[in-house]
């Protein structure tokens, strides 16, 4: 038995392969990945992107299936109860050929950038707090004593237990203040 090319085998037996009804059906068979989603008021959210089509307004709150080409994430196809509903686009990606891997790589790079910025700011917090409060960060240890010296000078008067608090001035009229009185 010799090797034959598939086209010759089809023609020899008189069999013609069944072609898909449309290009959309062909796309769905070949390159589309299906994912379930819920339609929101502002569109369909997928991979951190928002996809919108006017047709979706009538389906808010409904569960749909989206199909997308990983090689072009600017557009998704929306199916409702296994029938094609519409194409939804991401306005930021429209007209560009951006892959799903590009989106994921950009998101990862952005997260790394945020993490390093947060780490840098966390490292600066003690310095900023110490400077704004006028408090040294490290408590000094002196040679003559291992105990730290107090940060508050001892010349500061301490309240005694016998002293009474200052009497509050009595108000002649007790009423709610108005905005005019605050001026």
C-alpha cells in the first residue's frame, strides 16, 4: 500500500470534506479558547481588560461564553446559550495585534515595578517618621552606662497627683455652634 496525499484520497473516493458554514465557525473550531463570564454593566471583564459591545447592554447579569484568539486579545466573541451573540472589543487594544502573552507579561512587569516602589517606600518610613517627630531612630548607649538615656529631658515638669486640673470656663449659653460662629 503506497502513501497518498489526503486530497488525492478524497478525490479518489468521491468524498468532499464538509466545510464550515462561515469563517467565524472555522475560527471557533481552530484557534478559539472558551471561557465562561458574566456580563456587567460596563461590559465583560477578562484578563484585566474590559470588552464592550452595544449588544451586551440587554444581557447584563447573564452568563455567557467568550471565545478568544490568544494571538489577538483585542477582540472576543460572545456566545449566549451556545449561539453567537456579538463581537466585543477592548477600546485600548482595538486595532492592535496584542497577544495574551503580551498582556500577561506587561501585567507582571507592572506588578514587579509596584513591588519595588513599595519596598523602597517602606525602607524610607522609619527615616521619615523619625525626622518628622524629631526623635532619633536609635537610642544611644553611653560608655558609662549600658542603660539608654531618656529621650525626654528631666527638666520637663511632671504632673503631680495632688494637682487639680484647670477649671473649665463656664459657658453662659449652651447651644450648638453655627458656621457663623466658627468664623
